C-alpha cells in the first residue's frame, strides 16, 4: 500500500512541477508589484504567483497547526476531567456499598 501512496504522490508532484514550468514559460512578462505602501522590484508574473502560493500555503499550515494545538489542549483537559469524574463516581459507588451493609 505504501508503494501506491508513493506513486500517487510522485505523480501529483510531477504534474504540479510541469504546470509550474509551463506557467513560467508562458508568462515571461516582468511586472512590479505594488503593495499600497511599498513597490517591489519588477519580477516575472510566474514568480509573483508562486510567491503568493507559497505564502498562502505557509499561512494555512501555521493556522491549521495553531488550531490543532488548541484542539489537542482542549482534548487533554476533557480527558483529565473525565478521569477525575470517573474516580469520583467509583468512590461514590464504593461508599454507597459500604454504608448500606
């Protein structure tokens, strides 16, 4: 099964690299990028598109990592509460059995 995952990943990576190369070849125009307060030096359109894609992917990884961390922390707190509640229920059951005898 690992070989299938590797084959699919290699195929997708190759296709994306081919699309990126075609994009760079088809868009050789050089344009400056104006970001309201600063104007970046002229570069090819493909470079600006790849930079935007990379920054977006990085931001997505960071945000999803923070959300995952938050959810894991919440899960840990919930498990701790569950364990405490189970101990309390066990104690109440034991004390109920000993007091009725």
